[in-house]
């Protein structure tokens, strides 16, 4: 279909009107997304032929280049081939999947685990698989898109409450009859704010009203908890949280996702979670790499210790210079700017200076909450952090942000 024809199709009207807006940003040299990385060396990436310090990755423990992770992935390629070419339900389950599920269940202290092909699908499968007609799912308004979309896919009703406002959550739960199935789903660590969910308080509300509590620990695995075992363990309530969801695309250095919880629930999801049943299984190389990363994470707690040293250094550095980093408590550190154009201009100047960050603008956030999302890794060197902070400080003053 030609562009001329496209202009006369009502369904495509939004596409036609979007194009000029995107072109304006590109023409100004401020288009910050889909930047191709031609080479990666842990904390440094090559984009447009230039080395840039990666200050926007979720590779919190720096395991994507660990020799054991890479060796495990290579060995799995040789043994199993490049893909499973089928769903878990049919021909796509490997012994590696079972091994990984067993180790994850043990790691989180739960009865069972099921592995999905992405973390996004894990939330889709959990919520749409469990929440049926007549049930109600309660979501924090800053929950990840995969949680929101899982609620959209389910046949139950959805109630959303203001971020962290448990009084509002309780008011909404009071209106639901006791016999109705209820689930509360929250992020353990919020990916744009960097703050931590109050899991103990959420548990009290859930238990009072007979609700299941599910915590998405995508950004908490490897970061929080005595052994990197997430938000519930961080608060000492892991035994009481019903379900924990996670991803392999952050600390575990690959792609994929999982749900851990009671054996009966996990077994039910194996046959009723459509994103599991109707998609190809996690490839062998990814599965083997995750197993290696999980074992390294447990064997090398110093990585998590180093991650927190680096996170505190960046927190303190930004605050000392006068940047607004909101309520973050984690290695996710947003630099709040507000103005759309200034945010993109700040990103561009950092990019040109060799520091890669992620600009977050509408529709992901309200126009007044534009920001640069930064995150730190265990493997960032002191020199890299110092350079990033120095560059932020210089450009912050130049642009009137501080």
C-alpha cells in the first residue's frame, strides 16, 4: 500500500499524523531510540563508531560477558541447536528448562516454577491464566506494561490504585465481596522511579481481604534480598508472598521469564497460560546462559555488594550537584528534568560526550515528568562513574537543569 493510499484509510490516520512529529525530532538530531549497538564490551558499547559508557542497561550484575555464561550458551548450541521450534506443551521442553525451574524454585524457596520465553509473557500468562470471570485484579498505577496488559487479557475486572497508596487499595478491596477471587500485582522495584514496593504492608491488606499477592521482581532479582532473591526476601516475608514473577533480561543476562509459587498453581499455569502454551520455548543457549548466571550470582555475592557501592556513589553524586532523582532507593536512578525538548537535548549532549542514557518522555510519562533514566552496574569502574557524574554536572549547569 502506497503512502498516498494510506492517507485515505481511516485505521492508518494515526500513523500518518505521527510521522511528521517523529521526523521533527529526527531532523533536530534528538531522536534517541533504536540506536544500533555495533559492539558491546560490558560497560562500554559502540554506537555510530564511538565508545560510550553504558549508563542505561539493566545488566545489573554485569554478567552478559561472563566467560562461564558465554561458554554455557555455546555448549547448549552445540548440543541442542539454535532453537526449540515448538511450545513447552508439545515438543519444546528441554531437560535444561526443568533444571532451571528446579533451581529457581529452590532459590526463591517456593514449591515450583515455570519458565516463559520472555518476562513480559510471564506476567501475561500469570494474570490472564489465573484471573477469570467474576475475579478482580488490583494494580498499582505504575505497574509495568506487561502487568497492565495481562489484566487486559484476563476475563476478570481490573481496579487500579494510585502508586503506593495502600489506603486507596484497601478502600477498593472493601467494595469487593469476600467470596470473589482477588489478586494484587505490583512491581517489586519500579522501573522508572527506582523505588521499592512496601511488600509487608501489601501483605497485610492482601491477607485481610483474602487476596493473592504477586510481586514482579524483574528489577529486584540480583539486586535486593540477602542473596539477590528479591523484594520479599529483602523484607523477610518471602514465605508469605504467594507468587513471584521475574525476568532473565536484567541481572540474569539473557531473555526469558518465570513464575514461582505453589505447585498446584504452577501446574495449572502450565496448561492454562496461553502465552506459555502457544509460543515457542526459550532457546537452549539462553536457558543454559541463565542457569550459569544464576549459579554465578549465588557464588559471587561480591557482585551485588559492588553494585550497591556504585549505586550509592551515583545517588550521592547526583544529589550533591542538585539533580532531582526522585524517590529512588535502587540502582535505577532517574534524573528528573520535566521539559520534553530539554530532556532530549540533555540526552544528545551526554551521548555526544560518550555517556549513554535513556530519555523517558510522553506517552510513557506525563509531560511534566520527562527524565533521563540511568542505571548502574556492578562492573562500572570508579573512573567511568566519575566521568559520567562530571559530564552530567557540566551539562546540567549548561542547560539550566541545576
